[in-house]
């Protein structure tokens, strides 16, 4: 029996897994909540795989902040490397800028010549991340999906001026107290994240490259529209872009296995 190729990306909010078959085609791609423990998330991943999760059945590479929980992985790799590999697998190897809004951090990556040329991470503050959106959505007593749908219905452009999550939450509380419509507050929340992403992209040397969105927000259509509006240019994505980190890890697993290294 030939092994398949498994990429596992355990993030702070969600854990993703991608399985490639012998031809490198995606056979499985799914996500589970990380919850309170990376080890529990790993058990959930194992329950969804079609074969036992071990070295005999899978050549595996793990990434994400919980990657060290994957004891049977042949190797662990950084999120930056795996996200870039996943993006280039999905979108081709032309030079590009990749944006990933994760639960714990936001990354902007320039890919060129099959490699990472430059990157920046916002990992010291939750502003502009999925956690920021989660806190704000909870304050409005809605889900992240509802946040996007509400924002689309806005009638006024409310601005959230603070990029600190604690202070921004206070702003939202104040706006609610003033009777500002939830859809307008939702717009302000998403606009603040788009603005943060724009600032980070502004740090890259090659800002003229096409921009591709990966991570959980690639499924948020209105956020993509808003980010395109803020940047003044189209944002590209793909149905598998949410799994870019896990996909990149799976592709690396296939390459390493074929060289006999894992």
C-alpha cells in the first residue's frame, strides 16, 4: 500500500488538514475547531481521515502554532513557508503577494521564483486578525458569518478608529449605546481590518503584484469586496484557499517522501 500525503495546519482557532493522493490531487480537505488543546484538535482530525493517522499510511508534515502536537509528522515547517507553498500550488508560480488573516496573526507574503521573497506578520497584537473579528462579533451578539452579511447592508460608513482590540471593543460598546445600527458598526469593524491589511501590504517592496487571499476570510465574500475597494484593485482567492497552509504542508510531504526523507 502506497502512503498518501497529509498536511496538518493547527492554528489558534481552527485546525486544517489536506490529504493528497499519489498523483498530488486533493482527496480530502477539512477543518475542525482547535478548541482548548492542539492534541484534542489532532484527535478530531484523525477521526475524519479515511485511514489510520500514522506513518504507515501517511507521509505527514505539520505546520501552525500547534504543529509540535503532531508527533508522527515526518517534519514540522513554519506557517509562512507552508502558506506560500499552498498559495503557489493554487494560484501558479507567477510572482504574487499573499494575504492570510488568521485567528492569531495576519501575514503578508511576497512569493517569487517558487520561494518566499519577503513577509511581515502582525503577531504581537490581535488587531486585524480573526480573533479581533471574533471579539467584535461577540460584542454584537452575532456570528462571524452574520457580521459579513450585516456589513453588506450598511447605510453609513462608521469608522472604528482604534486598532487595539480592547479599545476597539470599547468603541463598539459606545456606538451601540448611541443607537448606531448594527450593520453600520459591522461595516466599521470589517473596514478596520481591511485598513490594517492595507497598511501591512504597504510595507512590502513589490506592492504592484497581484494579491491573493488565503485563510478563513477567503470565504467571506463581502470582506473580499471591501478589501478590494480599500486597495483599489481586485483580490483573488480560491475555494481551497482557506487550506493554503495545510495544502502547502501536504505538497512538501509529497516532495520529501518522494526523496525518501520522510
